[in-house]
C-alpha cells in the first residue's frame, strides 16, 4: 500500500507499514539509511529496477527478514549468510539480529552498535549491551567527537546519571572535545543539577 511508504523526491525515507512481504514502488530511485530499521514483521523485500542507491543499515534489526529481491535477482536467507560471511563478516548479521556477542575490533563494533541505537533507540538487546559496556562505548563517542550520537544518548535519558556525568564531562575537557563538554554540562545543569553553585564554573 502506497501509504506505507514515506517517499520524498524519489527517495524512500521510511517504511511505515507492518506487512511481511513488501514490494517497493517503482517510483523509488533510492532508499535512505535505516528506511526499514526496527521492522520486526518484515520477511521479504522486492526492490525495483528503478533503485540505484541503498543507504547503510537499511534493514537494521529486521530479524525475520529471509529474502531480498534486487533487480530481479533473488537473494535467499542462505545466500544472505554466505554473502555476509564473504563480504561483511559478522557485521551485517549483527545489524539485522542485534547479536552483539561476536568478537571484532571494538572501534568497528561500537560504531555499528551506536548506529543501530540511533535508528532503533528502544531495542532491548541494543540497550542492554550499551548499558553493560557504557563507559567504554561512551568514551568512544567522545574520542570520535560524535556530537550527534552523544545528543541522542542525552535525549534518551537512560545512560547518563549523577554518578557518571562528571567523569564524562572531565574526559571531554581533558581531550579537548569542547562541543561535547558543553552538551554534557548543559544536560547536567538542566536534568541533574549542581550540589555546589560554583561547580559549573569549575567544569
């Protein structure tokens, strides 16, 4: 159904339906990053010949997805696994299933997990992994000056607490990430508060 697709100037921005089998309209020329993210009902997708570009993490956490038809080429679940193993190792599997037990370079792993969090901030598996590894994962964001994802962490209201906020403000100061320092300091002032009025000046 056409109302299931949010399309702007030929770009599929978001799939909003709940069907298992989905055929993307012929009017679509590109698919935006994360367009199908968190669509747990999705089992198969048919992508028309008109599509020439597909964004990253398009099918993040689409755990029931079994086949994708691209330009009349059908890729089955078994083939997807083979392609994943050959071209992307465990990364695609991790994005689709939220199985974060795979061992890989932390920079790559954390980057992928934060991407999934940005697209699907309510996914329980993703939230659980971030909570368990938050200190290391959040300093990764500061090290990479990823203010956009830091803002999403702040907006979630889940991870930053009275017990850990000062540690991350100090880390941002020490590593000269001033934009993130200001974001965290403002969050503390607004949501947590200062026990000492001069504390804000010290930070």
